[in-house]
């Protein structure tokens, strides 16, 4: 068996398994008839969830495994624990996992094979390296004696990374969980999950039923199928791929266990020491999807070698370590891994079934994530909410539309190679596209639209003028000034001086209605702002949680006395629906409908927008006749029933048009025809992003999250503490208002930064105040108005300083933004630089500080 240095340790492991499991060979103990929670999956992810639930005091926890503990993907895992991950929450999970695995030996007495080796991420091209090189090639050679350094410019040295024996870590977690009362049953398959009135009530297994309140799907490769066989289907969008790595016999001299792990991104391979030899795998450009047609338990145990498929990675290995040419091969391992549509794991409670949680789809980082992810999920189940900003991993970021097996098969063939490719800012997936499109898609495509995808919806980034090199733009990959810079600049200029039209049909759109006051009462409870406004008025508001953090940030229109139109970000479609339904009383007179597909949304931005609409409607669109934040149903061209709203989500003058889809093409054609005399042109989301950031508009999911309160981001004016209804989060905000905020959302304008020559800020850059780390940026864009880069982000006081942030604290600081190791001075503000309005005026008319419903 892999990772074991003696038969004695093998015997001891399985003897210990027999003691801790309730299903020993030939003497299966009966399943309990009921439990509080049932966890399906006895790999390292499932045992981590069980361990952390037990640590948090849960009792009546049952873990079910269809085979033997740790005998699936965990048994074949390469055993590398790396903390360098693409997003912050993933790095936090990996860092916690690293710490947990190191202490498990002392906690349980079970040897886990933990060795802190460190790792080296090799770089062949300094121009493509977005962070500074930490060590030189000669230092690489000193740390790893087998590496060919002739083509390297340097490497990132991560001394905290480690290697472990995954089956032994899984065993240690199981031992610790069992010692806290967790019941573990092997050779027990879950046939389906029982659901009643939208709640988990139990599971049906091949050994009988178990009643339970909670169910956790940690079934790895089979998580998708398990979701489909529940009484209410649960979408778990993942798909398996074959993953290969090579084992050699011991080298001469043997490679030391403490030798650093190598990650050669250009060669698409990783290498670690293994029993005196090496273990080397990689992420090829042509992966092999598996299990598309369903589960085959025997197939996973009999995955075949494929030397022809592995040959490119073997060649890369020999180029990087030429001395291995004469080594003796022990085995080529074929280890199945599951991947998700966006390369991030799936975590959290599902929307369709209360009490059904998922933790799966680890994208070949299951070992690195399992400890931290298990902890976060256990805390979520215990406290009723995540204890950190896990939205990038939240399973509600996906819907049923990502559950197509064809879509998943094609997407994971793209995802797996991307794990070892440099992902430049604003890159887009190429597979699974044109799934959801606006009725105007073909029309816009012929006019030069270049597309990106959000929640399966195609959205225009910008429009390439005739004569431009489309191929060069599509292949542009850089951390510096992008090739689309001038194109977007022209669109922004048109938005400010004439009129532009942007198709924003991807927005989430709900209608909430009732026969009486039920709809208003629900929204007053959910929303911090006051929704009891005259018919036709638009209210920007947050839906907060009990901690005062943003669960959703939306615009609500009162269509009639008892009917409301709710507009939310594109990727909030599943999450926002679930949040409203969770708090919605069971009342047949109250009705919520998702009408996202019913309306095409056109955003007319610019000072001449009122002229275009006036001609098409024969109605005056001046502010005197059509005030800000107002909605009216109008005729536009030949089409009736167009919901016209005086807002643009950018701070610029203009209107949003919500058009029944059958009228979309007609209205668009009329707008473009009449608009010609006013200089109209198409624009995309990149222009919108630049406009919203220079106006200091925050975006949910990037700037705002479930831990951000309105008081921390300058939105207290959207909170009506004195309204009659007690809204969710009110008590927390009142307490925070009395005590003060400990962090603050600010705007930073870079100085001494050359947009032509310097690396650009994109997001995630460290913010320094008076030389001390104070926070990170959450959004960045070039302001064509200010002719400088603008960054948004949160800052907090340094350790030891008073924990409360005041405007004076912000204004008295000297700020810098660190871009790839180079610090640039920046001016910090609490309000937009370009605003000529006072704070009093901003409070009076809301300055249309609307939530920007899309990147």
C-alpha cells in the first residue's frame, strides 16, 4: 500500500480501523435507527467533517462509507499539502489543514507521515510572473539536488508546505472522531435521502433506514449521483477525470523525505520525495473525463495505466530532472479526481432541501482543503451561518443549469489543465458557453461584442470596432495595460458625453406580490431600508443577516400597492431566492416568482439618453417630469408595458429599460436608430465597471459580503432604524453604531503609477497605512475620468491601536498599494473624488449609489 514503510504499520492501521468502526469483518453491528446527522463518505473530507462536528460538541453523529475508510481517492492522493492557493479563503483552509495534520499525531497517537518539506514553484519567465521572484536558480539547486536550473529565472519558496500520508491522516481523523462518540459504519451505501416538506428526515441505506435532521454529502466522485437520487434532487455540479502520477523505486543515493516539493507550472508537473524515490504527476492539456454515464464501484478500484497519455508529463519530468533517466519505475498510478465548473470546491447548505449540506469537488486539492473545509462546514452547521467569507465556495453560486452531464464533462476538460496555467485577470472559460443568452445576442455579436460569462449568461465585455484585430484581442493575456484599453475608454467617454446602450439582461429579477400587505410586511422585515414608499419609487437596500452583514444588495421597485420588482446581481439568482424563501411565511396569498427570463434589460447611459427616450415615447424624460429613482410603465416605439427606471447603476444619468422579451429586438433597434443622431453606441461591462468604481459603488460578492455591514461601507443612509417593522440585523447595527466600526470601506486613487509601463492593480493587493499593513483591495479599475487607477478596499487599525475607525483615522493616514512587491502612494477618500455633492445631498437623493449588479 502507498505511503507505508512497513507491513507492521499496515497491520496496525487496519486493526485500529476494526476497533473504531461499528462494521468489523463478519460481525456487522446494526445501524442506529436515528441520528442527528448522517455523513456520507469516509474519505479525508467526510472524516474531517465528523471530527470537527464532534469537537464542537455534536452527538449522534453517524459516518457511512460504502467501502473501507480512506479507500477511495484519499488512498491514492499524492499527499502534498500546499498553502498557496488562488483565493484567500482557500489559502486559509489549506493553512489550517497544514496545522491540523501536524498536530494530529500528538492528539491521536496515529502516525500521519507529516514532514514539513516546503515547496518550490519554478518560474521560467519573469515577465509572466505577477509576484516577485523570491529565490534565485542557484538557491533552487541547493534546496533540491536533482533540479535542472538552466532555463529558470527563479522560484517561489514556500517553506511551510508539507507532505503526509493521506490514508493515515484519514485514519487519525476517524480515530479522533470515534473517541468523541462518532459512529462509523463501513460497507454501508446510502441509496437516497428522505425529504419531507423541504427538510431532511432521514436516509435509506442498503442496511436499513436512519432518521436524521442533517445530511452531509461528502461522497467525492459520487456526490453528483447521490444528489440526484434524493427524494428532492440536489444539484452537485462536479465531474471526474483520470489523474496520473508516477512512482519510482529508491534512487541512489535515496532522496531525503525532507526534500522540497517541486511545482513546475511550465512543465505542468509536480514532484515530491517518496520512499527514497520520487512521486510525480501533473495536469495535462488533454484530460480524460470518467464516470459520465454513472457509478461503477469496481471501475474506481481498477483504473488502468496509460503510458501514452502520461508521456508528455514524463518528458517534462526528465527535462527538469535529467538524472532520473536511469531510475527504475515502480508504478504508474491512475487516481480519479473530481472537478467543478469554476475550479473551486462545493460547500454549504443546498437551497432545495433544508438540512442537506455538501462538501465535495476538491479539484485535486482535497488533502490541502479537507481540514479547513471540514471545520468551516461544521461551524456552519453549528452556528447556522459560515464563520468566514466563503461565498466563492458556496454551492448556491451554482444552479440546476450547471448540472448537465454534457456541460460538466466538457467544462472539466478545460478546468483540469487550468490548474497549472497562469490565469491572467479577466480570463474566461471557453467551454459550456452560450448556455443562457439575451434575445439580442446575435445582433450584438455581429456588431463586435466580445463575450464573458456570468452564472451561465453571456454578457458583452466591450465592442470591437470594425477593422480591429479580433484574434489579437481574444488572445491578449497580461497583468499590464490590456489591449482593450482604448476601446473601453471610448465607450466610457460616450457614456459621459453622449449615450450608450448596455445589455444587462443577466440581472436576477423577482416579483413578489400578495393580496394584502403580506409582500410589504415581508420586505420590511428582510430589508434595512424603508419599502413603504409610493408606487413607482425605487429603493436601494440591503437584505441583512442577524449580524448586520449583507446577504443580498438589491434594488426594489414598488410596482403597485401589493407588488414589488426585485433586482439583484446575476450570480445571486439561487442565493437571493433561497434567502427570501427561507423567511417567507407559508401563506397562499403571498407569491414569489423568478421573472429573470421574462425581461430583457437595456441600460441607456449618458446625458442624451433622455432625448432618445423622449423621441421614442413622446413623453418628457427631464428630471422635472421623471425624477431620479422612479419607475413608470411606458410605450417605447410600438411596444407597450416597458418598465422604465431612472437609474443606471453607474452614477451617470440615464435609464434602465425592462422589456418583455418578445419586444426586446424591436425596442433595441428603435433605440439604436433614433440614437444615431445623438452619437449612440454599444458598450459593455468593462466600461460599466470603470464607471461604478470611480463613483465608489460597491459590488456584492467582491466588495460586500455577509460580514460587511452598511455602517462599514458608508451606507448608513440606506438603513431606516426608525421604520415601524423590526428588520433582520437591526439590533446588531444599533450596537455597532453605538460602539463604532472596526474597519472601513475606502477609495484609493494611485499616484506615481504609470498605466503604460507598470503592473496594474486588479484586486487583492495589500493596502498599507503609515507603512503598516491595513487591508487589501477588493475592486480595481482604471478611471478614464481621473486618468488614474482607482482601488476600493477595507482598512482596519494596526495591532495595538484603538479598534475603532473614524473619518479622522482615514484622513490622517499616508497610504500605499502594493502591486507585486512595488508600493505606490495613494490618496484615500470616504466619498468619490468626482462628486461635487455634499454628504447631506447624497443622503437626500441617494445619489443613485445603486448596487452594481455585475462585475
